[in-house]
C-alpha cells in the first residue's frame, strides 16, 4: 500500500519561503509512467496544480507559479519537496503531495492527507 | 478564478441521477481526452473516480460515468446515494500544466 505523507511548518511569515517534504512509503520513487506532484487547495476553494517532478529530476510547473516554485526529489530519502518563495496570504492553503500518471498528470492515483499552511505574521 | 468552470452546487434525491458539467476551452478539455474527476469528502483528500474522460479506477461503482463533448466534460452519478454527498472536482491536461475546476458541492436531499 503506497502512502504519501507531507511534513513541514504549518505557519510561514509573509515574504518568506514555504518548504514542505513528502515522504513516500510502501513503494519506490522510480517509475517511467508516474510523476510526483504538489497540489494545493485554499480554504473553501478549488484545487490548483503547482507542479511535478519525475524520478530523473525533470520538473514541470504551473506557468502561473513558475517564478515562485521549486520542486526537487531525493531518491536516497524516498522524498520529494516543494519550496514556494516570497509567499503572501494568498498562498494559505492545504498542500497535498501526490503521485500522478504521466509527467503532467491530470490523473492522480495517490494523495497525501494534506497539510494546512497558513501565511501570516 | 479557476481555469475550468463547474456549477457551484447541484442536488438530487436518493435514486435520482445528477450531472455535473466542467467547461474549459479548446486548449484543455477540448484538446485532450485526459479529463479526470475527483470526489472529496469533508476534511479528506480528493479521490480519483474517473480518468481519461470515462474510465473508472478499480473499486469505483459503475454509477459514476463520464463523457465529453467539445469543450465540456460531464460527470453523471446515477442511483444517487447519501454517501455520494461530497465535493466533485474536474481536472484536465492543458499541454504544459493541469487545470482544475472550482469544484461542485453535491447535496443529496
């Protein structure tokens, strides 16, 4: 059973960098058919795709967030990570890590439970 | 504002059928057959219920079906049950990113 678990601070100050990690258990990060991604959901709103990374380290970002986002992968720890720079209150959301079919995956087969990150001073 | 447009809410009585639309453009829904639907129960992560417009993952009841016409995809839930009350999100591949709808709240009366 594949499990994804997000971890990181629940509170980030405006203008700082939001950093989250996703630990994958019950399976390997190595897959030619799947990518590892981040999706967020502001409270009471819809989902927004942030981006994804393949096991080779190739990255794909939402054009609207591209200048603000870095996604990386650490095969030795079976983890992948999200860094969102220069955050504002608009970045307050539940952040989900995910495993999706394809490099830019509309089909997400596995989700973490999600972690709420609040941007506030 | 979400890239794909869904109704904010729909409702139906047990046993009835409901449909939820998802309207995009010729650059996303209209261009690819990579449309997915997710069910999200309160306080939970979304769950994949349809992919590639109309394919169901293992374990998803055949009461859930999907279709697409031009720039609009649709999710139909037949034989509505109380446990179907949830938020439903559509999603489409859009070339260089993934677009989501704003989500639709389904109320079972």
